[in-house]
C-alpha cells in the first residue's frame, strides 16, 4: 500500500483544493479509484496524476531549499571557525564539510556568499588535494 509522506500531505492540505484531497490521492496511488472505463474517467485520472506529480515536485524543491539553507549555515559556521583560527581549525572544518557532503561546487550551488567562500578556500583546496 502506497502512503503519502507527511510533507506531501501537508502540501495537499496547504493547496486546499476541494477535489484533490489526501484521501483521493492515496486512493488513486493504491488503485482504489478503479480503472478508466470512459474518456471522462481517463481525463480525471490524468488530472489526479498531474496533481500528484506537482505535489512531489513541490516537495523536492522544498527539500532542496531547506538543504541549501542548512548548507549555508554550515559554511558560515565553518568560516567562523577558520577566522578564529582555533586549534586544528582546518582539520575540524574539513571534517564538518566532508560529513555534510559540501565541497566548493556544492557551496556555490547553495548560494554561500563570497566572503564565506573565501574564508573556506584553504579547506576547499585541501579537500581537493585529498581526492
């Protein structure tokens, strides 16, 4: 049995469409809406499919947006560690960045500002050397 994620349910509820409800989408996912015996039913099922695809796309965009915010925060914190020149700062920063899966390209994709990128330049170079 297919089940919508909590995020998908939240998105559907947020849209507040009178026809496209959580129950309708879950019933469609699980084949409980029957099969399209007429052209009208085929159009109806296509619209349900399209709505569900929009919900999943919205969910993916939201997840990526949340990840970008998190990656920026990690880079800001790592930049501050580098700036304060704590003991073993470079190793600590590299460890944090690697565990989060953030390299220079990913930091740029996530919109990390230029100042933080510059503070992390040494760590990024060392990470590339270690590859």
